[in-house]
């Protein structure tokens, strides 16, 4: 009889226990998020010298091994969340892949996906998978950077964590700006010359055209990170603005070679389309380095 009453009680109380489980889970998640935000923005790690850390590892190898395994387990969960987010973003991008390919093909004369002609049987499948994966990776890149920052946060100072947190949207905006510059300015100017170079008419294939377009957009987007990287390196005392200023002649030569490598043709028009923004970014990097040095000197004077 007692067992029957227990079963009936569990059946009657099941909805209430389910609601309690949901509420307790939500409370646990919110409390962890609040604690993580507090640790990220408020707490500072203990500044332990490297020698003291090495001595502690030698004297207590078991504790050191457990700490390493705990960090590896933490890294595993960070990587798992990155992979899950990347899979979701890639699946989302896959459903819009025809529209994305059509958008990438707009700079072609006539514009649109109809201008691309495949030769191999599997070529369209490879192009679709490439575009979906690259788009999903581009969407998830800020989240991947955030996960790496959260993993490294325990060993960083509070100021460094805040700077890294602010740098993620800034770098993302610069990367998007570089890709937009390549798409809206460089490609419309370069493609008419490339498709009719020396009077030879060219039929754009999906694999070669998509590879060329995404490559140009990626490298120009990466080049737009130069000023920010220069600022942070100068703020840490690694890079000097005077060195960048004194080496401007060498920089012009190196950037010209880089522009020639990025640009498929060697004509001065297309090379200048790449070279001019690279030079502007280089001189902007010098200005950002000077700004970082001024801030660093003021901070030392206040200390």
C-alpha cells in the first residue's frame, strides 16, 4: 500500500517537480553567468612569478597535473561550444548559399549566378560547400574569438580582459570594412580588365571565380587589422612608431610586392587599387602607434 501511495504521489507531484527543475536550472545558469561576468570584469588574478610557479610544480606535481587537466577540460568545453556554434552558423549559411553566390557574382558583367558556368560535374557542389563553410566561419568568428578570450581570461589582468573584450567588435568591424572595400571598390574595377585581358574573352568558372573573390576579400579584410595591431603592440612596448616611420621606403616596396601578389594582373590600375589602401593603412598604423606611445607615457607618469 505504501508503495502505491508513493507512486501516486510521484505522479501527482511530477509537474511541480518538473517546474522546479526548470526554475533551478535557469537559476543555476543565471548565477554562473553573473559570477563569470563578475570574475571577467572585476577580479584580478594573483601575480605569481614564473619561478614560484615552477617550484610549486616541482614540489607538488600531483596538484600541478590536476590543474593542467582542469585547464584541458575547460579548453575542451570551449572548443566544443565553438564547434557547435560553427555548425549552426554553417547550417544557417547553407540555406542561403544560392543567394550568397548570386551576391558574390554581382560584380561580373551582367551580374548574377547565371554568369558562372561550371565544367566539372562536382564543381557546383564544391563551390556551395566552400561558400557555406566560409560564410559560417565568418559569422562565428567573433564568437570563436570570445571563447578564446574567456579561456585565457583567468591568466590575464582585468585591464587586458576588458581591452580584449572591446577589441573583438572593433576587429570584426574592421574585417567587414575591408571585405566591403574589396567587394564594392576593387572587384568592379578589376573584373572588366581580367575578363578581357589582351582581348581574350574569359568565361568565369564557379570554382575559380569564387576562390578568387573570397581570397581578395579575406586578405583585404585582414589588412584592415594593421592599425589596431600596431596600436596594441605599441601599447605593450613591443613596437615603436619611430621604427615604422623610418622604414616607410621599405614598407612601400614590401606593400607593392604584396599588392602585386594579391592582384592577378600587373597593370598599374589594378595594382594601385590594392596598393593605395595598403599604404593608407600603413600610415594610419604609424599614427595609431604614436597614439599608443603617448598613452603609455602618460600612464607611466601617473604611476
